[in-house]
């Protein structure tokens, strides 16, 4: 399954909006089978705040860490935020180009 984050917007900020985005996507996650990977694509995202990322990507990291793959994370805002989320949760993202 692929989650294209830019469908939630190009500027992803605020804990509340991140929580709402995750709640809107949660029913789709229920269709993910146990052997399927979960790819999160950051293409088109220009700004990613730590609060938004923690509520969406942080939850995915904790729940699906072994099957979670992040793509298109070279934007400095995205890259720095993801590094912070890794430190907060003491887990590592699997990042591909």
C-alpha cells in the first residue's frame, strides 16, 4: 500500500491536523494485510512539522516499523523532521530514494 502524503496538502503542520489526517486514513490501513509493506511517499510535501509528523508518521513507525518504507524524503524540512521523530520514538525509518 502506498500513502501519498501530498493528498493531505503540501504544507503539513499542526498536531491537530496530523491527528485528523491519520483518523481519516485509519480505515484504509485496516485493509493492509500482514505481509504487505506500507510505503509513505513525501513527494510534493514542502513543509513537514514535527507535530504533524508525530501524529501521522510517528504512529505508523510505532505500529508498522518492520513494514514501513519512506520515499522521496530529500526535502530538508522532511529530512530533519523525520530524524527528530526517530529520536523521539527511538526507532529507525527505512528510507529509500
